C-alpha cells in the first residue's frame, strides 16, 4: 500500500529498508542513528505481526515504513510516544485501520537489525490489520449501470473508428454488464483499447503523467484503494488479475512488428537527442512505468461503481491526462478553484509576450534542480484533483498571449502557414504546464514548506514578483 506523505522536519538518522529476497513479504525496516541521540532504534515489519488478518495481499511499502518510523521517531523526541503507547491510523482512503503498539526492546538478531550500533536497543513497532471481510459478488445498481453506460460510450467516442484491440478482446457497441473482470469488464476493455490504440505521442504523454504521479507519491495508490473496495464487492480476484493483465499487455505491445518504429518515435517524442538514450533503457522504463499506470486505471475500472468521485478522479486522472491533448486539462474536475486562477491571471496580465516566453524557458531549465523536482511533484498532484490551470478561457486571454497571436496572424499573411513555426506559448503547452505547477502549489500549500515555496518561485520573481502571494493565497 502507499500513502501520500507530508514533509516536516528533516531526520538526522537513517531508515534501513530490507526486502525479502524470496518475495514472501518478510520485508521490514529499522532506524540507524537514534542511538546517537540517546534513544532506542525503531523497527517495523512490512506485514502485520499481530492480529487475525495476516495481510497476505497487504503490506507497508518501503516508503510507508520509512515515513512511519520517521514520524514515530519525532514523536519519541517530542515525548508524545513512549514504550507501551497504542494508537491506530486509517489507510487506503479510510478503508483500512491499522492498530499500532510500541513494545519494549526486542532481540536485535531476531529483528535482523544488524546495522545498528553495538549496545543500541531497538523497539519493535508491532501492528495489526483491520479491514472489511471479503463479501459475495455484488452486481451493479441502477445508478452504477447508468454511469457505466455513459462512461463506456465516452470511451468509444474518444477511440473513434481507428480503435484496435489485442487478440481475444472485443468492444461491443453498447455497454452490458458482466465478463471476466466483473460487471464493469467493458470499462476495462475500453482502457485496454485506449492503450493498444495509442500512438507514440500519446504513449509519451502517458509516460510523462506516470512519472509525475510517481514523483508526487500517488501512482499506485488507486490500485490499493481498488483492492480495499473490492473486498466489499466480492471482486478481489478481478482486481488482483488486473496487475497481471497490465504486465501482459505492455509485453505484448513491445512484441508487435510495429514496435521498433513506435519506440523510435517515442524516443523522439520524449525529447532525447541522438545518443542520449539507449532504446533498451527506454523500453525498460516503458515496461515499468506504463505497466504501473495501466494497472491502476484497470483496477479502478473494476470497482468504479463503488468509488467516490475523488477516488475515481485519482484512479483515472493520470491516464485521462495522458490521453488529453497536450496543454489541455482532461475536463472540469481537474480545474483549480476560480479564486486561484484569478490570482494567477492577475499576476500574469502585465507580462508581454517575450516575458511569457522567458517563463517557459526557465520552466524547462534542467539546471534548476530543486525547481524541477518540485514542479514534477506538483504536476503529479494536479493530475488527480482540482488543481490545474486550463488554457482555454484563462491563459489564452492574457494580453501577452493575445499579442503573440496577433503577431502570428500578421506573419501568416506573409509566410505560407506550412512554413510557420508556432511558438510554444501560443500553442498553450509550456505556459499551461508552468501555470498548473503554480495553481497546484496554491491548492496544496499545506503540503509545502516555506523553503519549497521559495525554491518554486525564486526563478520567476523578476518577472512575476507577486508569485509567492499567488501560491500562499494572498489576494493582490
């Protein structure tokens, strides 16, 4: 399972995560360095060491284990937790409860905490897992069927006549419940068709979305939520099979006769220059990132009838953003609140066209490492919630953009349209991406530290001095 964490204080200790080489789930983690503070080290198993539920299909990821131990360490330092403390936390969007207890020092050899200092004590954080039992399969209700019918029709409309499918898959003209993946099998089939029909440009956008969401910490979270919801719907096996299906489909796509050409086009779409990328490395990344992204959307569709609107948005967000035209939001649910858009528009309104060009150039500047890391994370957050900045109706109305468009119209009268290079700002790509980073920061301000805001806005202060106020929610 995966959670979206918050950054607080910086630990001056390490967390050592250990993976079970046999893949049987005996993963664990422990701290190294709390002993230097006069405190015992901390240890946690990836699967529940207590309780009736063994968690055969549920485990704290290495990221989760690190976050839990760091938060507990700070609680020890602050005196908020001591040996014997008991508490519980909710995970998987509140669908799963974990009950923790901090036990007295354990045997360091039994806990396999071999990296801690000689003489250091280690406290085991033990826990039990509590979730809904697996129920009998439940059919679609009337509302779920109506929504599925409309969503399936929208998928077919988006695919058009050029839709293709892997062998053994069909796309009937109308939605009917039932199939190997439960009553919503045709929604799964629709996503399969979108993947199978995607050209290199679309695959590139899907990969970019998967990377942004991964950096944002939420790529596989929808699959975890789907697995939890599936227990109450009796669709546990169906959700589990989507992982294997995603892996198989990505493998089949790379075995097609057309794949070498698609791979070459994909490398070009990503923006690698000659010699910058080895095709095998790009293909390896494609297998991993596309496999995870495809799995999350397929798992989401299996239980889409019982997910909340926010859960469906998170499960489909990166996928639909990748399918949308570059520089466009997938739809109104991704749009940041009007007050945030108005603040950003007011800050950008005085800028001329060349200044907007400069914003885009700095947004692309790979030497701004702190900014690039934060911007990718913020793009990921905007993929799965109402935090994006639309091009149409907002950015395309800026005086600087209108200035560029007037100049383009003048040039079209002098130059053949086919030979005219349209600036990126006028196409609504780079500027919309940068603006979404800023509106996402404003919408998720509570997840950012003051130093994050400084690193995010510093490269643009000479052009947009009001930018910190936009992010911090200050009205001009």
